[in-house]
């Protein structure tokens, strides 16, 4: 679940960056921003999902690093 949330957040940010590259082409900019908005998600449950995360499972460390880096602003404060 955390990986899916991280992918969604990362995709939305990337699409917003693409929109900034086309400030004068309104149709392209609007399309990117509309698509980025579709990736907006409810982030309120992320801290609870982190509490359930068992890092002892055999998961590639790169995936865990991606999740941690992408969701750094949503991690529970310990």
C-alpha cells in the first residue's frame, strides 16, 4: 500500500513538473495539470500504514528507499 501511495504522489509531482515546461502551450499545460490532479490522494492514513510496515520481509531495499524518500513528509514523527 505504501508503495502504491508513493508511486501516486511521485507521478503527480512529475506531471506538475512537466506542466511547468510548457507554460505557453495552454492545452498541454492544462492536460498535465489535470492528470496530476487525478493522482492526488488522501494521505491521512500514511502514518498508520507505516506503523504496519514490517521491514523484515524480503523486499528490495531500493523500493523501501523510494517509499521512504517519497513519503518523508507523511511519515509518523517518532
